[in-house]
């Protein structure tokens, strides 16, 4: 197991940032670590990268305890924090060579070149970091996180500031890294999670509220919605009597959103309901709920 977290609690005075958090991540998994602002995401990542200690519980990375073997953990982890700390006066190649030296790499020049090629920094490699756009600074941050070939990558908002074209490249890179390494990433972009993550962990108020594959989360949380437009508004309570309908929400006018699980096609029952109530169905559209809706449901207060 690449990452094992058992009962981690973190206190800041009287505030409990993490409350008994436990999860495991295996090699070759790309896991999205999601939560609203202040939920404890960055705190958990800082504990896993040995920036701060937990108040209680244990975190083990690549077989090494973060409290008793922090140097071994750091050798096995690549970290891109949310606020990317870079030396703005250094040139890109100069900075990456410096980071390679910190890690004690013997093939520094080769590793620097490999990272520049891999994250697409070639056109910008002879510029000072302070001259780069935010998107290219993120690429420099990714390169420094990967330069020592770590077994685990922990990325806090890795695509922040990237334009749509850069997003495609970096998402593809992260997905390819997941075939050989363990990747744990935090992001607020749900489409990104659905595109590249094998699994989703959602944290809220310092506690894990969901841990599953994205598709399974959508299914288990009333995973499909049928949008139905009638010629006139039916009685709301009557809609809940349609077999398979779990909830009914009015969108506008006589249009309703009927939630149901993915294993139950409720369209025939909706047409039968319309006939019995003397209604006409003017429009009907079936769609799967997105991860964003599930996220809101789990973390909405």
C-alpha cells in the first residue's frame, strides 16, 4: 500500500481540522481528494508530505511513518502545494538543476531535460521563472515534484491557472503517471476528477463523507435524473407515486426533475402517469447526475 492513513486527527488550538480520518491508496491509483474550502484537504496533504505532524493517528507512505521516518517519506514523495513556491529570479533550467541537487541526483542534466520535455517547458526553459505565465509556473512546479522520480505524487490544485489547451496536456500527463505511480490530487474542477481519477475521496468538516469510484458515487446517490415537461403542472406529491422515482424537484413552469437510480428506467411509468392524470408529455430527457451534484449533496450545509 503506497499510502495508509489511520485515525488521523489534527488540532489547531480548539479547532479540529481533521477528525479521525482513515483511508488507503494503492500503487497505480489516481485518487481525487475533494472537499469545500476549509474541509481539511491541504492539512491532510501537508501531513502526508511531513510539513506538519498529526495530533494523533498514523500516516504511512511507502512503508515509512511520517513522524519517525520523515526523510524516507520525502524521498518517495513528490509534492506540488496549492501555493506553488518558486524562486522567481532563477531560470527554469537553473531552478530544476538546483532541485535535482537538493535530492542528490547524480544524473542532474539528464533528469532536468527529461522533466522539461515531459511537462512541455521547452519553449520557456531559458526564461526566468518570474517571466512565466501562471500556467507555465504550474508546469515548473510539476517538474520539480517529479524530478527525483518519486513513487507517490501529491498534487494540490495542479491545473490552477492553465488554459484549456494546457489543461488537456497536463491531465493526460497526470493520467499517464497514474499507470506507474500513486497520484493523489486535490481540485475543485469536477470534470477533471471524472476525466482522470480512478477513485474519489470526499472530505467535509474534517471527516471522510465518501470514498468510492466516481461512477459508483453517482449511482449510489440517486445517479440519474429525468427532465420531464408536461403541458400543465401536476400535483408534486403525485409525482412521488411514480414507481422508481426517488425525488421530484420543480425546475420551472411545468418542467420537473425526477431523480431515480441508474438501474431503473422510469420513462414508461412517467408516460403511464401522464395518461392517468390527463397530462401531455411535451419533452423528456434522461441524463446521469454529474459528480458536481453529488459533491454538493454530500457537502452542502
